[in-house]
């Protein structure tokens, strides 16, 4: 009889643990999917690492769906294919501008001397790119 009670206790404990894990997972997905970088600087770090190692993460997590669709239209290839063939360049952050839920990260590429500005929006679970603007630094009014 005690063996039967022990099995019931074990089954109840495992059931509670499974429900707790399911609750945590469902709350994470209810917040908008996988966690995004918490700061614009963390976004740039994740983007740089993603271009070097995981173009799928760049496309699925770090770029907004609207920006990803526009980029694919302009590039005439999938986002993953585009970033899979991208060259990894060293960058220097010139400045990070932030106003409310929008940030602009101005960078300069090395060894080439091109510039880009990454425009990010803050969502409930972190920062995501909505545009990458080629060219020099943004004028400040």
C-alpha cells in the first residue's frame, strides 16, 4: 500500500513540475516570442555575432518582419541567404541616439570607410531593427 501512495505522490510531483514549466514557457511566448536584446548596444552585439555565425537568428529575431520583407524584396533573395553571404566587418560605434522607444546606432565600417545607421524600435521584450540606412551620420537638429 505504501508503494502505491509513493507512486501517486511521485506522479503528482511530476505533474506539478510539468505544469510549472509549461506556464513559464507559455508566459514567455505570450510576451512576443524569443527575448530580444535589452539595449541598443546589446542588439548590435547580437547582430554582429549573428551575421558571423547564425543568419537565421538575425532574420527571425533581430529584424522586424516589415523590415525583413522589404530587405528581401530589394535584395531579391531570402534574408537568411543575404546574411549568410555577408562579409563580417569590424565596426566602430560613432554614437547611439535614443528618443523614447526609438534608437539610432551610427557605425563606421573598417577597413572600408562606409557608414550605416541602424534604426531600432523598443518592443515589450527588447530592441529590434526596423531599418538600416546607408550613408554618413545623421544630422542633429
